C-alpha cells in the first residue's frame, strides 16, 4: 500500500509540470462547452413536451463534463509504450511489487493531476466568469445541497477509479499490440458516446435507457453529474456506487488476468 501511494503521488507531482498544456486545454474546453450549451439551447427552445432533464441541469452537466474531461479513459500511459519499445519494461517485472498495481498507480496519478490543473480554473470560470460576462443563465449552478454535493464527491472518486481501471485495459493491451492507437480509437468512441459526454444520457431515446444504465460508462460522467444537480436524489447513492464498484471489480480482475497471460508471452530483446 505504501508503494502504491508513493507511486501515485510521484506520478501526480510529475504531471503537474505540464501547466501550459493544461491552460491551453482549458480554453479549448470552454469553447467546446459553450458550443454544446448553444446546441442544447436550440433543443430546449423547440421542445414541445417535458424534457427528461431541465435546461439548468443540462448546462451544469456540460460544464462538469468539460471540467473533468481528463478522467475519461480515452488515452494511454505513453511511458509504458516507450518501455515496451526499448525493453525497459523488464525492470517493472522484477520490481518487488505487482506490475499491474504499479501501472495502475502511475495512471491514477497522471489522470488526477490533469483533472486538478484543468477543473479548478474551468469551474471558477463557469461559476464567476460567465456571470461577469453578463451571461448568468449559462453559468454552472451550485450543488442542490450539501448532501447532494457529498454524494457527487463520493461518486466522482469512484469515477476516477473506474476510469483508471478502464485505462489499464488499454495499457495492458499494449503488451500484446505494442501500439495502443487502435484500442484507444475504439474505446474513446464508445466511452465518449455512452458516458454522456456527447449528449446527457437522459436525452437518449427511451428504448436505450435500460442498456446505457447497465453499461459501465455512465459511472464516469452521467451518474456523478446528475447527483450534483439532484437529478438523481442522494438516496440513490448506494445504487450508484454499487454499479460503479461492480464494474471496477470486473475491469480490475479482467485487466490483471489479461496482463498475467500477456507477460508469459512477452519477449524482451537486447542485452
């Protein structure tokens, strides 16, 4: 456990160096968030019935999605790819700790660092900046209450672990393929659509709701963000966390078994 925590902290600290990239990414996400809000505004303006999620909740949903974008598992650990290319991967397999948990700690560290660098300034802009610019109707709403915010925090922690567990599937796949480009392209497309990053999941057709509720990806975006705005009442937090942690366990067990089998066939050339 001490080894795991130290690797997470070291990876987190190292990733904090990339402030320039984080600032550039924040501006991109602000721009993209405003575009998504305008598109949804057109939907709400032409809605004739009762929308499954309110306009205010949708705007908050979009801003939170942009703030916590870096938690989504649509990239891989490039250091693992580099080690596979030059053979340094052998050093990880002789360390006195689990290779899987070593990689998991590194991934969790750089993912949370990226979120920390981008989420705080973006949320501040969405809360205060939009009001200062004279567009309070496009600002992020405060949490419904303290209980809902606590539920959101717990669910976001689980989302970070779930996102890391899915990312580990991409990392482990590189033991077999060396390049993670193909896997990332496939996973990112599925994750982006079914997590709620493109369209809030309550706006999906009714006949899809059962499927997208069962899939693991709603635990990355949809569930915690709807807890924040009370679209999912805090009394359902137990079910939300249970859904997230069941899928976390599935991906952890699957990833460890996949790595164990791949390690047996791994050949490191050179001397």
